[in-house]
């Protein structure tokens, strides 16, 4: 039940001692199977162009604002123009076993004053999608802002028609908040945008679920999961326990 102010109006809870948070750091985030490195075109462009070229059909680009890219020079021009500024903090996902960059993602809509940030511009090629490496990359990004920087909110947004992205958000424990109709025009068509979030009160249980799912004991010799992350995060949201 909401508390009331002196005028009898309902108001939200206090946030004692709140101060603006730092922007996400440009540093390496280490995981067990991947590490995230701030994007450096000299180091990552060749590997990343190979990764984005893995989709020879083009279906993985349908719901992304950018791409597909016709050749390496076009891709490198996009990296230089879009991925290196202060507005967006892009990281390359590097496979620890091979040392190759295999995908990328970014912090966007960074709002240090209110402790809110979105994970977006995620490109995981077909060979990376629905893998332990892909999941670990995203959990490293969430953990950095929630644990290291003390953010209150991490967002995920996608085209409301993008069923795989919606499923990925829910699998990671993001809570659906609603759909903003006709929010955007991209690639010549209208986009309704579905909004999801994780807030700080939900984070400890979700973090425990991530740790348990990513543990090597959760995978058999062939790399198949023993427990599903979606079940673990659903339980964490319902009970506060992983």
C-alpha cells in the first residue's frame, strides 16, 4: 500500500542517500567462457565482420536498426561512426577458447542520475545464439551495472513482433512492462516497442539463478543444460530464490 504525503496523496518510497552512478566502465569483463572487451576496430573488426557474415540468409537482421552490411569496409565505417562515442558503450564478445570476437552488444540510454541503463544493439550470429557463451555475455553486462555500479534498473527493449528477443528477455528474468505503440520508424516500417526491466530488488535472486545455470555442473559432457534458465529465473522472480 502506498504511503501518503501531508496532502493525502500517494507517493513512492524514499531512496535514502541516493547519488548519481558512474557510466558503465570501458574495461574488460571476464567470464568463464567469454570476456567482454570495449570495441576496438583495429583489434575486433576482422573477427566481427566474419561473425556478422555467418548469416548468409539475412534473417538475423530483420529487427535490428542497422545491417546487414554489404562488405567489410561498410561494416568498419559503421563501427567507427556508431560504436565508439560516449552515447553508447559497445563491447565485443570474445570467445576465451579461441580469442576471437564473435558478437557485440552495447549499453545505451545510459542515465546515471537515475541509475537506469538499457542493453541494446545486440548482435549474436546464428552460431552464438542460444549458447552458454551468449547467456554469459549478457549476464556479465547486467552484473556490471547492478553490482559494480549500483544501478537501480536495467532495461531490455525490442520490436514487439520480435518473438526470439522477447523470449530471451523473459528467459533472463526481465519483467515485461508494456508496449509503446508506433514508437519508431526503421527500415521503412513502423515499430511497436516492447519494454522489459530488471530492478535492483529482483537482482540478488536472478544473479543466483545465473550463477547456478552457468556453473559447469549444469552441463553434461555434450554441453547440454541440465536445468533450464527460464525455469530458474521464473522461480527467482516468484519466490526470491534461485
